[in-house]
């Protein structure tokens, strides 16, 4: 069975943890990079990523978008997210379809 994990700050990830999901807490950029790499190595098929960690993980997330797995889904920031999730989705669609459909 495919592994699904959630990566983000403890305060935001406790609800996912309570639901029994594989939850990895990361409060800073270095911890997030290490955790994301470990999740990829452990074969997670889907990684939900808290949007506030995206600046630290952008290069790794973009590498993932060129491969079938893992799929990375951004969870909008609680303070009103940025357009980062929309930008990544747009880039993925552009790569898949070959045209900007937005």
C-alpha cells in the first residue's frame, strides 16, 4: 500500500496526526529539507506539505514534479496562503498539456 505523509510545523500538523496520518514535524528550513528527503527515500507516494515550508523546499518539490512519485500537495498557510500552490499546479499542467490553459 502506498504511503501518505504530512510535513509541516507541529501547530498545523497536530490535526493530521490525530487522524492517524504519518506526520513529520518541521519548524525550520533545515529540518524540513532533511524530513522531505527522508520521506522521498522511504517511498512516500503522496506528501502533503505545509505551504510555509515551500521556500525552503522549492528545489526538491520541483524535482518531484518531474517524476511520477511522490506527488506533492501544498496545504495553504493558515494566515492566508500565497499563490505558490496555484503556480506549482499551473507549471505542472503546462508541462503535461504543453499549453497554458489558465
